[in-house]
C-alpha cells in the first residue's frame, strides 16, 4: 500500500472513497451545515485545515507510541490531539478573521466530534502511510468532504423552491438526496486501479 | 395511551424514554455515521448496537459519579477521555471474541468515541443526574440505538442479500437487491424509515383529534 502514487491517494480519498458518500463519515455536518453554499464551502475549508493539522499530529503520535510500545493509548491520544487542534484553529480564526469566526458559529467547536477527522487519523495509521502520503491523504479527504457538502448545499438551495409533500420535508428528503449523490459517486469506482 | 406512560423522572421512564419516545436515531437523528455505515447486515448492526450500548452505560455511570469532581471548563475534554477509555476496552473485547466481526466493523468500533449520542447523553443527562438514573438512561438510549440499527440492518440484509442473520429467507430464486448493501442503500433505508415514522405519528395525532372531537 505505501508505494501508491500521491495522485492516486488524493483521487482515492476525494472521489472513489469519498468520506461522506462512501464511508458515511461526517454525516452530522453534512446534514446540518448544508443549507447554503457559502457556509458549506467555509465549513469544508475549516474541516480540511483541521484534517491537515491532526493528520500531521497523528503521524507523530503513532511513531512515538510505537517507539515506546504503548499502542493501546492510540485512540485516547488521537482524540485529545484533535480536540487541541480544533481549539487552536478556533483561536487562530478568531484572531485573524472575526467575520469567518461568526459565520461558522457553533460548528467550529463541533469539528471535534466530526468522525471524519478521527477516522482519517485511524485510516492513515492502519494503511501505514509516510508523512507526505498522510498529508496528501488528508488534503484529498478534506477536498472530498468539501465537494460533497457544496453539492448537497447546491441541491438544497434549489429544493427550497420545489413543492414537496409535508411528510418528506427535512431529514428524510435530505437522506434520499444523499443516497442519489452516493449512487452517482459510485461512478468514480472505475478510476481506481 | 398517556395512562400507560410512566411519569417523567421515574426510573422506568429513564429506561424506556430512549427506546421509542426519544429514540436517538429515529427521533433525535443523532449518531448517523455508525448507523448508516455498519447496518448492511443484521449481525453487524446488532454487534455495533450492543458495543455502543455498553460504552454508553458505563461512561454515563462514571461521568455521573465524577460530575462534582470535574471543573466545568474542562468537562467536555474529560468526558471524551472517559468515553475513549471504554471504547478501547470494547475494541479489544470484540477482537478477543471474534476477529471476523472486528474486521467487518473496521474503524467504526474506534469511532464510537465520536458518536454524538454518547457525548450528548453525557452532557445533557449524566452530568446533571445521579449514577443510577444516568445508568438507566444510558441503557435505554443504548437499547434504543440497537433497536434502530436492527431495523435498518434487518431491512438492508433482507433486501440486499435475501437473508436475515445469515440465514436465507427467500430461497434461491430471489434476485438480491445489491444496491441496498451499498452506501446509497443505507441513505434510502433510513430515509424510508423516517418517512414511515412521520406518517405513523401523523395518523396517531389525527386519530387522537377525532377521539377528542367525539
């Protein structure tokens, strides 16, 4: 696995095994923050950034824990590092871009419990990627997450104007749309070889 | 109906609330990721449900015991640590019981840590109530989650491979509906369940109105 080219890692994480539509990771923000394209793309950018930071940290932690033979601490230390990374991002964003900070609101701290980020740390460890591969993998996963979020937001903006039966509004219709998007993404399966 | 529902605050209510009235998946729409990802067969769904219920019970209990010790500022971080510890225990437990099952569930056992149901119950209930009530609440929510997973896993396995818990149901002439086992099948099944429940609720409300009018 580690001999994979960087391009195929990126495409794999972004399209073929899209974190949201093929692995079901990060469904909560996918259903929660996909109301408007502008918010969705900002959320995607924040998640991608946290993914890069935590991927870097997870790589270092895994190496350190493997060196002292305490791999059972892996899960606990990953989640602590992710929580710290999110806190860091929150502080940086608040200092340098108060407007973006207000736009993201509660969803910024909630990135901690976004399972896509913990899953990324776990997947890269189990695949045994090197440092550069890890970063590309994180970038691909983040791009895939953003893509799914923006596509969903675009469809939902149009949906506002459609006439729906009362029963189907809200989560149910979002789930059906997600299902159809997921079917469409299966078309990318041929890319991987 | 209201005569049979136990009053709020009683132990029976703590336990039963999570099963149906405040079912974490169907009513609160929490914990979507594991719900959709591992519900492609009834057995996977059952294992995942029970593992989550175990973590939910024990972490609710421990968090409730610690609720006066932990300062408010660091409570979320401490909750996550408690949850992650129990998840590590479950991870090794399932590995010891069945390696095949562990491989089928993959990273999703570790991902119980970020299941929002658990942190949600810790913050909303266990941090404010005594150990016994928190334990019952965790058990109820955990069983409710298991029930919802079984509903999804059962339907998807039945349609996707024509079997239930690995036992063939429809016989050999049944053409498996493969899409139900794929990710999109999970979205469709959950959407259909939510629709069915919304429809059922509306019917019951309409029925209650007719009775009142008479």
